[in-house]
């Protein structure tokens, strides 16, 4: 929600907290969240951080199977292409 309000520092805190909760729960990061954090970092002129997030998001999408649907075994290559572009 903060990203939509252009409140970049607050959005970054939210995305970092979300990724930390996933890690604490033993889950892989959601590649959509990693990509969104990259967008926030880019908006804050943190180009190196944004690039790191975009690369990580693309890597996660390439390895994701059944992501969000629970039934599909198709890799999320559409997300990988998006994140890598």
C-alpha cells in the first residue's frame, strides 16, 4: 500500500518485514515481493539494490513451481522474463 502512495521508505520497511517473516517461517521469498522491493529501491535511487532484487526475483521465478496456485508444475517463466527485463 505504501508503494502506491509513493512512501518509499515505508514500503521498503514493509517489504523487508514480509521477506523476513517468510524466512523465519522457512519459506522461500515470494518473487513478486522481491521484485516489488526492487521497484521501491529503484525509486529511492538505490540502483545496485534494485538490480540485486530484480536478479533474485528472476532466479526465484525460474525455480518456482506451482507458485500461488498450488496445482501447477509449470515454472513461472513469465515472471522470470518480467523480472529480468
